[in-house]
C-alpha cells in the first residue's frame, strides 16, 4: 500500500502540490490527469524522493519513506522505477547494456564501470526485452531506435530494478498513437500480471480511460477527481483541464478497438 498523507510541496509562496492525500493498493494501475503545471510530476518526484515535501508524509507498507537516508534511501529509489518522456538511454550503448543498467544497484561499482554483468542478469535482461518484443534488437545501438522502441527499452530497464512500483511521468507524450498504445499496454500488463503498482501521468484523457481502472485528476496542485473512468463526466473534465473541449491528438476508444484498427491498417 502506498499512502500520501496531506502532502504539500511549496516553491516559495506557490504550492505545486497542496494537501494531497491518497491510498493506492499494491498492484493498482492509476492514471494521473491534469494540465501542465497541475502538480503531476512533482507528486511522482516526492514519492521517489527526487523532491522533498514541504509537509505531510509518504508511506509504503505503513512505513515513512521520508525518514530514509543513505543506503536505505538508495534502496527505496531502486524499488521505485522511474520512467520519463525523454527515455534517458545511452544512445551509443547497445539495447542490452542499457537494460542491464537497471540492475546496477545490486552490482559492485567496478563491475558497472567495466560493463561486467553476470550471466543470470543478462538472461533476465533478454527475457524483459522478449516480453516487449525487443529481444531481436538487443545488440543494436539504442540511438538508432524509434521513440516507441526506446521507451520499451526504458520499460525493460525499469523492470531490471525489480521495482515494487513504477512511476511513469508522461511516458507517451512524445510518441505517435500506435507506439503510445504499445507502451500503455505494456504498463498495464506489468500491473496486472506482476502485481506491480503503476502510477502514470498523462495528458490524454482517452488513454487514461482505456488503460487505467482508476483515474486521479489534478488541478492547481490539488486532487479534484478520484474514481473510475466512467465517473469522469464532462463537468469534471472541464474542471481538470480548465476548458470544455480537451484537445486529443487521436481518439482511443479502447485497447480492443485500437487493435482492430491497427490490424485493418488504419491509424488508431
């Protein structure tokens, strides 16, 4: 169980996140919606301890993660798999090595410097790539991949951390609709099949509705909606986005609809 208790983050007089309280059971897939500046990224960074709350507490399995220091803090960050819009891969390294970087918290520093990874770690990395249909590109330089392929490599690298939860900050913002579907489907499978908690920040309302059983809406640093996709009506959408019509690059009706469209050779 992940819990946020009256968490606030201030930058001077401005509250980026203001009094947020949440309880998220293990294995949940939660989409966080909101405009740029709504506080979504700050929220994830406080869970990971990349940003320190001004007040409040963050609990994992009932224990405060804000009290962690040194090696305990590093271990917590390893358990929080962070994903970003920018992928953060090393373009000159091959795909396999980029994925193996996810295991460095369990390896001595000198092994990482010399790119030495035990056979069992390499086997795990290949399995993670295989799960994302990327194993055949294991020896290709990461910089030669498409954006969608790079994000799948980033997912495999995250899984190499053996995370308890995945915090994905706008992971599909720079992807075309077909690749966005692939990435969201992978995150959904991770939550459903491995029991890993996934929090994903999104701008796309329809993507959240298609893949996230629970949606949290944020506006001006506060939670204004917390419920199921079918409870998110037009009035609430307007409150979250501050406008009646939410711009969507494409319409995503459901994963099954997307799959049928792709099979028909259409752009979903």
